[in-house]
C-alpha cells in the first residue's frame, strides 16, 4: 500500500512565516525611509528657525511688528518636507533676554529684549505633520518634528569718553555727597558729585552692561599723575609704585593692589554698593598678574585695566559677572584722589551683531 503525504500544514506554516517576515521587512524599510525623511525635515526646520530668528533680531531695532514680519518672510520663503511653511507668530516666536552667564532665555517685554527664541514646527495638531509612508502599515501615519534656536542681538557700541585722574573707584554708584578716602595724611577726603559737577565720582561707561558679556578696548590713551609735583604716567601706571588704599575697602567696594595712576574699573549691579560687604581684593602687583588674557572679576571688586593689552599687544578680555548692569572707570591711588591731574581717553567701537547662542 502506498502512503500519501500531505503537505498542507507545512505550506500554512511557511505562509505565516512569510507574513511575519514581510511585516518585519516593512518595519525596517519604514525605519530607513521614514526616519531619514523625518531627520531631513528636522534639519530643514532647524535651518529655517535659525534664519527666521536672525531676521527677527535684525528687525528688533525697528519695531516688534517689523521683527515678526521679517521672520515670517524667511519662513515662507522655505519649504519643509517639500511643502510650503509658515510660523505661528503667537506660539513660535518669543522675544526676551538671553543670560550669557547661565545660558538661559527668559521672555520679556519687547522693549527690554535682547534675544529671539524661535521654534519651527510640523505638527499633527496643526495638520502639518510629516506623512509616513511605510510606517503607516504598522499604524503610524504621522510624525511631529520641530527645530529650535535662540539668537542674541548685540547692539553696536560706540564709546569715546574721558576718565579723569580724580575718579575715585570707591565712589562708584554712590549718591552725591558720599565720602571716600576720609582718613588720609592731608585730611582731605574725596566726595561724590553730580553729573554737572562730578567732583571725585568715577565715570560709568556709556554702554549697556550685562552678566557674561566680554569687553575689549580699541584704545586707551592719556596720562595721569597723583600729585602736583610728580610726573605723569601712562594707563599701566607707575610700575615701581604698587600699593593698596590706606583705608582698605570702602563703601562695600573691595581694596586693590596695583600700580598707582593705573586705569582701573569696577562692575556693579543696580544696587548701591555700600548695602553689602566688600568682596576679597585682587592683586596686580606683578607683571605676570597684569599679563592676563581674560579676567573675570566679581561685583564690587576693583580690577586693573591699564592699557587693556597683554605684553604681546593683544586685547585683554574683561568678563562682566552675573548681575552686572554698570561698569565704572577710574584711576588708582592710595589716598586722596582730589589732587590728581590728567585724564584718559577710552574707545570701544563694535557694530551691531547677531549671534546664534543656542
């Protein structure tokens, strides 16, 4: 008798395996094709976000409506995933403040803003999501994608101002009538004055200051002397006469060790400096200590500037501390600034700049 072999069961098993294999294959194809498409769209969204944010920043000096108009023009000029694109001006574009020290963005009123936060989106909630081809077999038909960036607008700077030899750094930020260098050999203290009659008040630099910003000086010229019977000295000061203030820290501002007659400065926040104690003092008594590339002083900590150059003639960088809103330029003396003479001229010139910071 011949036995008949039936193969229907095996054929059914092969069919099941084939279906499973095809499903897995579709998954891999989906991953390769659809993922690549989504990643390309994200790259396009990021590029448009950067371009639109820069355009908005360029219009910040005009008006908010102009800034938004410029951003939309850039967005509309581009296609994302092959389709026309636009931004939602209420949700996608924010004006605010960029804090370089903490690297954070905080929304603010437009007239107080220095940065633009832009998000470009393709989202199912907006009916603009990316359509998936092969993944739809697995039940995934759409994918959201976005691009994001923060652009900082740095207003141009044009500083050209003089700093008198009588400018006492311990009177920085102090109201008229405040006293410094009270105890000195000549019993002749220094007094803070007014804008029209500054007396021994130091000069606040005529540019906006914020924490984290870096300052360099184009040129610093002029000579100062600390006594009517002594010679004048350049911005680096008299390198053979280095010392501290005879009164130590004053008005909440730190003491300093530096060459007499040198150009110095101090960063302050919006508060009067005498409301809190002074920080530790800095020491610039050696040539090496004055030959820094970058200096990061604290609030209320007097620091040496001199001619603003290294021994190789390169610009030194001065970084404003967190919370800084003002910087005062002054002259270093050991006591009694009121009998000093001469002045320095300080120049800083930088054009407007737009920088992608995040």
